[in-house]
């Protein structure tokens, strides 16, 4: 089956073509308009999606089928997939409406995909994929979850954050350090030259497999308020390394607990924060010590992308899980 998938939940417009579970293209347009506002501006995001969506789909089709004209390639598509939830409603609407219009005009089935399930299934894109059951630590800008995957469409959230997401912990800490948005990748960069044990920040004691990150931000804020002017500039690398180290500790403690509780030894990570080099290295190390098989998606499949939507849609297509044209996007949604 050939699937054309569209992702537009936040500030990346992306399209991907997948043939029988193999990704042929994954085109991503990042939106730069938000940088000067220090965060994603929803109205600007939907406008940018509207500008980007046709060229992005065009590019994905051309990359997948270089010999054919995009309009001819469309005839070979067996289903149109889109991100239905969760995300910014105006952003989701653009992708949803476009997908529905395509499905209607081509008379092809529509597959709606949950963005957080797709982040997990990004681990099934590459050849070296985890066997079921596996655990996935999904760490992104809006979510922090531990998922037990018993099958591609049998996913269960067994732990999650009670306040901020791991990505927010990175971005909000970065903001306190005067770094521009999104600060996560910059903390990663500076942390490479810093001492992770130099400064100690609060690690919360949260029951079960749940997380909390709001205390960390406060702990960093109070710590910085006590320092002399110029302290941040002089200690930026160590500050970044120490903050990153704290976040990774909080995350890895819980995934270790989840592995002990479930007895599952295949452990994956997913979501934008799984692009963090410290987390990637620490997970590998912990996996070697614990006797796990660990899986980490390629960078382009960690942050928002349509390839993860396409692979999820492929499994739904195989089970004939189609959507009606009446289905609309929703900003929040359990699964
Ligand atoms: P959600 O998937 O929960 O709806 P989202 O789609 O906005 O949220 P992603 O795009 O998956 O989230 O991830 C974005 C987050 O990942 C941001 O908080 C960003 O700072 C963080 N991030 C990206 N790269 C890195 C990195 N190398 N180190 C730390 N954080 C990173
Ligand atoms: Mg994003
Ligand atoms: Fe995401």
C-alpha cells in the first residue's frame, strides 16, 4: 500500500510517502516566524502551514517518485493520512482539511493518526526495529510518557508527567539562561563542554511511573537569583550540563522502574527531546548495564515529522482502520 501522510500539529509542516511500511520521503518545512516571539504563535503557525502545505506535499511526492509528475503520483496513492490530535487546533485544521479534500477528490480512504502514538511508532521506521512488547519513553515539547507497546496498535500509557513536559523543562531552563527559543538543542550543545556534576538541582519524588518537571525550573530560577551579575555567561556550559544531567536522571530513573515492573527489556525513546545527545548516550549506557536492547530513532524521526504519521497509518491501513470525512481535529485527546 502507498500512503501519503501529512503532519501539521504544531510548527512543522511535513509530508511523507510510505510504500508497504518503507518510507520513501519525509519532507519537513520548519517555521522560522516564531523565533522572535520566544514561542510558537498559533495564528502565525496556521498561516505558515497554509503557505507550506502544497509545496511540502509536492516535494514529498517528487522525492518518492522522481520519474513522475506529482499529480500523476497522487493517482498511485492508496490512502491519505493526517494528524488528527493533539496539537494546536488551527495548525491541525490545515492538515486535516487538506487531507480530507485530497481523499474526497481522489476517492481514496482517509486514515487519522494520533500524534503521540506516531512518535512511539517512529521506532518501527528503520530496519533495526524493536520486537513487541517494548517500552517507549516519549519526551517531547508537550508530553512526557512511558508507553507499553504490545503491538503496533496496542499502546498503553503507563506513566506521564503531572505538570511540565521534559521539552518544556529544557526550553524554560534555557530561557532563564537567556538562550533563544527553542532552547533544548542549545542546552545540548553547551552541555557537551560542561561539567554535569558542577551544580545540583532539585529532583522530585513522584510516585509510580509519573514525572514532574515544574520544580526543576523553580530550582534553577532561585539558584540563578542568588548569583552575581555575569555568573551565567561565565558558567554557561556547566549550567547547561548540570540542568541536562538532572532532566536525564529524572527520565532514566522512571524508565528503569518501568522495565523492572513490566519485565520488558526492549526500550525505545521518541519525541523531540530524544534528539538530545546526553539522553541518547545515557540510555545506551543504562541499557548495556541492565541487559536491555535499546532503540533510538534517527534525528529526523525524533522531532515532528510526517514519516511517523505514515508508518502509523500503514499499520492502521492493514487493519482497515479508516476515518470518515466527518472526523475533525481535536487539540487535546486521550488514547
Ligand atoms: P508534542 O509532540 O508533545 O505535541 P512537539 O511536537 O512540539 O510536542 P517535538 O517537536 O517532538 O514536540 O519536540 C520539541 C521539543 O524537543 C522542544 O521542547 C525542543 O527544545 C526539544 N528538543 C529538540 N532537540 C533537543 C535536544 N537536542 N536536546 C533537548 N531538547 C531538544
Ligand atoms: Mg515542534
Ligand atoms: Fe511532537
